[in-house]
C-alpha cells in the first residue's frame, strides 16, 4: 500500500489533464476564432450552440469521423506514429507545471529543464510526419519547422537562464516561491528576458507571425499537408498544448505563477474577490442572453453554462467566506492559485492571438536572421547583464534596484545596437551576386 | 507617390495642334473617313473633344457641355488608304515590304510582307519608338490564299500613338518571331500557335500555351467547329466521353 | 520492486530498439529506433537517480544530435537507397567479434560472479542533490576538462560548417 | 494515376536539373495562386532559379464563343473573364463595339459608366489588397477590404440587380436608368472611404514585417516592364507614368481631374502604394462625377440588330489590372468575325518568371499576389 | 537497486549490437548511429557504477562522453554531406578513393 500511495494523486492529476486537455484545446480554438472574428468585424462561429459554444465538439466529432487517408507512397509506420510523438511530447511537458500550489503532477528538481527537454522532442513528430508524407511541401515545412524550433530554442533557453539566476532553482515550484518571497515578479526584474521569451515562444509554437512551417499561402499546410481527420487533429492538439506549455512556462517564470497580483500587500486583498465576481458576471451575461437564443435547446444550454459559472463562483467564493482555520479556508490557496495561474496563461495566449491577427508573416530567412542575429546575441547579453546585476547585488552588496537596472540598461543598449546594425544586412534578393551564373 | 498629372501629357496638346485641320469640331462626325490623311495622329482614338480636354477642367464644372450626340448617320466607317509621314517613312525604308497602308476608324494599319516582319518590328521599336507590343494575335480568313492575318498592336509611349501591323501568312508558312524585339511576344506567339497553328521561327519555346500540349487541332481557325474537341485527348486524360 | 520493473522494462526496450537500429533497411526508421533506445537509456539514468544526466540525454542526445541525424538522412535520402543492398558481406566478421565479446563477458562474469551480485549500492538517502553536485564537480574538480570540451565543441562546430558549406 | 495527370508535358529546361535542384509544383490547387495557376518552380534549396507557368486550366474559349454570338449576346460573356472587375470588362467591350459601329454613348451614360467603372476599380483593388495581405500572412486586412467592397457591390446590386457579373452596360449606352439615390450612395461610400484607406495603411504601410516582405521583392525596372508588355499599376509602380484614362481618354475621364500615382523602384512595396493611391484617386473621380451627372438619354441611337460595317477596331481601357483591349473584326454580319481580348493579367503574369528569379518560395507568393492576376482573364 | 551485473549485461549487449551494426552495414549514417549506441552503452556503465559508489563523478564522465558524441556527430555528418554532394552516395564501400 505504501508503494502505491504516493502515485495516486499524480496519476489522478495526470488523468484530469489528459481528459481535459483536448476539450481545453478545442475551446482555445473557439476563443481564437471568436477573437479573430471580433478583430475582423464579423461574428465567427454562431451556428452550433449559442454563440457557437458547441463548435469545438462538433469539430471534434467531424474530425473523428473523417476518413483516415494515408498517401500511397507514404512510409505508413512513420506516418502513423509521427502525430503521436508530437502529442505525447507536448503532454509530458505539462507534468512538471504547477497549476496552483497543490495541483502539480511531479515537482522535479530539474523541473524547468524537463519541460524544455521533453517539449523539444515534439520536433520529431513534425520532422518525421513531414518526411513520411512523401511530399515536397511537407518535407520543406518539416525542415523549416525543425530549423526554426532549434534556432529559437536557443534564445528561449537563454532567456530562461536569466530568470533562473534570480530564482536559484530549477524546480518550478521553487521558482514561484522565490517570486513570492521577494514580492517581485520576475517580469519586472528581467523585462528583457521576458520579451525574448515571448518572441521565442511564439516562434517555437509556430504561431504567426512566425508560422513558417504551416504558412498556408506558401507551403499549403507545411508538414500537415497530407494529414487529415484524426491524425491532423492530433497535430492540432499538440500545437495548442504546446501553446499552453509555453504560456505556463512564461507564467511560472516571469508572471508569478499562481500568485495573485500584489500578493504580499494586504491593501490589495480585495483582489481576492475579483475571481468570484468575474465568474458571477459571466453567469449573469449567460442568463441575460439565454432567452434571446433562437432554439429551446440553445436556451437550455446557455442556462447550463450560466449554472456552471455559478458553481465556479461558489467554489471560488466559499474559501473566502469560510471561517479561518477550517479546511475550506485552507483550500483557498489551491483554488485561487489555480484561477490566477489559468488566468495568466489565458492572457498570455491572448497576446499570441492578438499578434497573429495583426502581423503579416515573416519570410523564412528573415525569421532565421531575427533569431540568430538579434535574439540570440540579445539573450546572451541579457544573461550577462543579469549576472552582472546579481553579482553587484550579492557579492558587492549594492542595493538591488540600481544593480539590476544597470544590467537591464546595458542589455537594452546592446539590443539597440543590434537593431541598428541589423538593418544594414538586409538582402532582399538572396544571393544577388550569384544571379548571373544560374541564369540558364 | 502622386505626381503632376500633366507631366506626361505634352503629346496631347501638341497633337491637337497638329491635327488642327482635322475633325476638331466636336459636332462633326469623328469617324469621317479620310479626314486625317495629312495628320500625324493616325492612332489617336481620342474623342473629338480632345482639344477641349487638353485644358484641365475645373473641378465641379465639367468642361464638356452636354451636347447632343454626334449624328452617326453620315457615312458608315470603312477602311480607307492612308498616306502620312509615318507611312511614308516606313515606305521609304522598306520599299517593297509595305503592301498597304490603311486607316480604319481612325486607326492606322500597315500591311506588310511576313518575311520582313522581324526587320520592321525592330525598326518600329528602335526608330519609331513603338516600344510596347500591346498585343499579338491572328485572324483566320480560310478562303484567302494566305489565310491568316497576323496582327501586331503597337503603342508608343513617347508619341502616345498606336499602330497596327498586319502580315498575311499562309498555312504552314513560318513567320519570324518578334520575341527578340519585344520579349512579351513569347506568350503571345505561343497563344497564336496554340489557337491558329502559326509557326514562329526563332521562338525560344514554341509550344501550346492554353491548351494541353498533346491537343490536336487549332480551335480559333474558322474550320474548327465550336462543338469540336479532341475527343481522344479528353477520353484519355479526363476519363470522360465529352468535355462539353 | 517498482525500481527493478522499470529497469527491466527500459533495458528490454533499449536492446530491442538497438537491434532494430542495425537491422532496419530504412535509415529514417533506424533513426527513430535509435531515439527510442536513447530515451530508454535516459529512463535508466532517471532510475539511477541521475536526473541531470537524464535531462542532458533527452535534450542533447535525443533532442539535439538525433535531430541532426534525421536532417542529414532527409537531405541525402535517395529513392535508390531503398533498393540498394543495405548490408555488406561481413556477417562472419560480426559473428566472430560478437562471439569473442560474449566469451570475454562470460569469463569475466564467471570470475567475479560473487562480487557482481552482492556489492551493495549506496543507499538512496545518502545521495546528494544531483544537479548541484554535478555542477559542483564540473566547475571545481573538472574545470579544465570542461573547458577543453568546450574547445572541442567549437572545433567540431567550425569543422562541421566547413565540411557542409556549399561553396567555400 | 500518374498517367492521368501528365497533361502539362515536360520541358527540357526543367527536367535537366543541377545537383542541388528540385522541382516544386505550385498549384493548380494551391491556396495562393489565386485560382488555377500552376507554377513549376525550379529551386535550389528554397531559392528560385527558374520557373514555368502552366496556364489554361480555366480556358473556356471565350474568343471562339464570340464568333458564334451576335454583338449583344456576347456582352455578358466578357463579365466572366475578369470576374472581380466585371464592370470594367463590360465598359471596354461596349465602347469597342460602339466605335466599330460609329456611334457614341450619350453624355449621361458616359458619366454613369465612369462612376461605376471607378467603383469597380476600387472594388478590384480592395480585393487585391485583401488577398495580397493574406498571402503575406496578414489575416485581418482581408475582412476590412471585403467590408468596403461589400458597399460597392451593394451599389451595383441596387443599380442592376447583380453583384459580381453585372452586365451593367449595353452597347450604345446603358439599359437601365440610374436609381434615385445613386449619387447619395456613392457619396456616402466616398465620404469615409479615405479614412478606410488610412486604416489599411495603419495596418500595413509602416509595419516592419510588411516592409521587409515587400520592399525590394520582385523588382521590375521600367524598361523591363515595357519589354514584357506589363501595363496598369504594375507598370506605373516601375515609374512609367502612363494611364489610358489620361493618355487616350474614354468614357468621361477627360472631364475629371485626377493624378497618376507612380512608384520609383518597381518592387512589391511600390505596387502596393500605387494601388492604394489609385483607390484614393478613383474616389476623387467618383466624387467629381456625382456632382454633376448630365441629364438626357442613356441609350444612343443603335438599332435592335447590330450590323457594323466591315472593318476592324482596337479599343482599350484602363482596367484595374492594366490595359484591357478589345480587337474586333467585323465582316458586316450580326456576329463578330473575330474578337480578340487583350487581357492585362496575361502579360503581367508573363513577367512573373523574371520577377521571382533569385527570390525565395515565400516571395513567389508575394509576387503572384502583387501582380493581381485573375485566372479567368488569363485563360479566357 | 538492480544488481550491477545486469547493468553490465545491458551495456555489453548494446555494445555488441553496435559493433554488429558497424561491421555489417553499408550506410555510413547507420554506422555513425551504431557508434552512438556504443557510446551509450559506455554511459550506462558509468552511471550505474557512479550510483553504486554513491558519487556523481561517473556522471561527469558521461557528460563528457555526450559532448564528444555531439562533436563527433556534427563533424561526421558534415563529412557525409560533403561526400554526398560529390559522389551522390552514402555507402561506405564506395568511399574507396582518397581524392576526387
């Protein structure tokens, strides 16, 4: 019994994550479509369920029922297995993430490295899938994707190092606790690092404006060109899971994890009431809209959503109302922590969407140039700047603020220099000097 | 980005001056044949109000009075011989090759010998500044001895003039390609080959443009029925009996 | 109990995929099985409380080196390669070498059978925090080899670029 | 399987490959070839070293059909060529036949024609801008553009009942009288269209990525453009200030004041700026035109049966994509003896090969987009 | 902990498989992969013994071996690419002249 006991809770958490993740990814897609529609003066999905709320489920059913097509000349085994690799890698990475102080599958002492390492294995799914499809588009997309991932992982890793210097531990829980102890989220201490990680994480998840591998106007759908139905859905799931993973890393590392804003200031304790009020507001909106739905089923569904929100409101409000010292009150940290964590993850993902609908797409060589000639040098300088600031603070006993600000200023100066020199290296026509020789 | 709109306009007032003796009066029929032999504006399909339009109208007060439309009944437009400076220059340069010079609906047409097409094309571009090959096409007259009209529509940016060069070509008679003069002729000649079967000598890549390469027959010839098709090709490649 | 189950599972997986690596005709499939073998090894490392090495194995070996392999295989992937004979005629050499090796191992085990199975491992509680210890050794006792390794990597990088560059 | 799709044949140039070269087949089913264009790209890595366009997938034999229809019957067919700018096509055809007949449309018809054609130019450019931006990865401008295009299509719908293939004009003038609020509708549209163009510019013009993706891409010098027979905005972006509306005015363009925007370097960015400015100029023309629409008949004196005297005519207008020309030969019967349509897209597409050599695959997409081709017109 | 002998067995097995691969395969890339297998076998031994004696120094050696493997893979694959570009082959027994 003693052998089994420690595994019960993690396995339970893992089951919850695996069960909820596809649903969550589906609803992220729905939110993305809604946000996109709002930015593009249209409505987005409206047909399935009230305001399209059942759209993800309809999509999932459609994808599952689709014919599974494997191209004739494809390598069947690899073609079959590649999406699984992607999804597995993405999901494994979630294991080390602390969603609230209590909800975590495993608190590894190499937590952050584990997330990075495992999620980088997803690249095999992409490369092998592209190769196995036996199509030029797929292969080009796969190679691009691999090159891009490897390039931006460098700068993402270095950006993380900056924050790790501050935390002094690789454990994800330890990192959040370090932020809790100082009261400063690392985004304020290492803003350059956060910026680098933001850019690199967009590139790593192959999102616009870095969505080279699946740039639909050039490579049709990149490595996914030949995929359809369920396998395609798996790739999609992997992509959105990866988004959740990078958003979680950023949240844990820079945005204070499960901590409430101003967690250490009693003056801002009223923020504790924000989550239940927010859910209450959503519930109220649902009830208000329910009678206006055209079909009875949709009305009922809308009411059901409202009731769900009420339930969440209760769950969030109870620990606040319960008498201090009771079991309910002590669960406050867990429940509210989870809320704030998910809230920050959602905000981070919203930034992803916002950028996607605003920017055109980089060209592949421009993207590589940005990665190697701007982000990587900048992140190296950032690590050195952080190191300098911390050394001044810890070894020479400088006060923290000026030491760190000095480091940040130096990093920014380096960034400005890189930007200024980078402009000169633009060659629009690749290999202009070789032009004459290839002209047949 | 914006530019002075009048900058490129000198040709128009100048021409309007030159063609002073010609149908400048708006009320006269603009299509009167033979009205412009002396003018140097053979290819100026400008409305008769050209002189008026040369002066930019004040915004809000269109210069063109809403007068009655010109009476169209005077004489039906028909081709007439043309003899102006341009034609004379061509005739002196290529004495035998210019077979005919016509003016049809105020548009100048030169009929030339097909075998000297390349020379004339080069001269037109270099000496006469017809630097834009607007179009190259053909017309099929099956009853004629040389059944095809090869038609080149030229335009001159400096002179703001159009000129049409026609060459009579018999079936299976090779024509020199003008691709070396105007690179745009590449596709246009391919299309003419595709549709009429006219073979251009010296073309870099003469194959069908719009139709599949294995297609039999030349659709725009008059003896190609509108319902006709290459049934063998359709059956083999599309797997259906008829593409209609 | 669980520890041993995990080891035997990963060991079997490693050997099985290693066999597939050398027997598959298709280089890409070989590479996939090599990744599997490496990940199985990583699992064994984790089982041995070598967490840092585990993650190094995953990031560097499986995630880095193998991606390079897959890249190169795809670059030089020729349809003709599939129709070529993938094995040479040196089976007997391989057989002899393996046999000799097996004999050696058998002899070694025979000699030290007792000690091999009875030496007690250091108790798990006595192990120091892995990552910190590795860092300590790397940057104290093994500083010079560490620096030499970095120079080796630099040299390798330059060499690889020079080799693979198209037009010098 | 392979047998069935070998229609395109082989080309010596593209089958003999260098060691590092591969052939990438773009299209005919590809999201960004704007229809059924197929481009065979010869690539060195991702760099284009040569290309060949395979067109004709949409060939319907419009010119052959013309020889078997009478003059009025053929008019709706031209709408199906450049289906994003059907009004312009119709204008060109009607004016060409009018010239062949020797008649002229009455002033009122000419002004209304001008208004509708300019609106159509704006609609066509809007559609181009949206899809071009989409090709380069900017999703949002497409919907902004479609929103404004919708307004224009509504005006068309109110005028003649059709939105896309309008068949708005008749030979000799127009079939329908303008509806009562035409001026008001056009004015309402024009009033805030300027701000809308500013909106697009805010999204794109200064955007680093957009500039990086378009500046210096697909450069076409003025000489090369003329040699390749390129016309329209593409030619003007190369620095040639030439617009048929100014050079040889038709319809009622000689009455209005507008300028011809030109570019300097002839790259994709310049073409983008030129088209944006053209939209502004078209708006200006519309505003001038609605101020005074002359009264009078809308249909000139043409008979029920059109029998142009024997002869021929070449008439061209400045379509949204370039010089749209009609060469019509009459033999004196009710049916044209030969109709040749000079499609601007065809010549513009011909320059593609020259423009993309040395660029990357991603730029091919940008250049195809910037040429603003419509395959219905290329293939006819 | 599993008896150390089993780790040695695993290590020897991987080593033998790697040698078989090197000796019998013609594809240079697969030969390189077999070398990786052998290096991996060594690592298992090192880590197992490091656990046995309760010190992490064995792992340090394993890290150096991984570094070495990375360097070897980079250079080796670079050579393969250069060779492939010239000879259009990756078969070991066709690499039989010193200069081309």
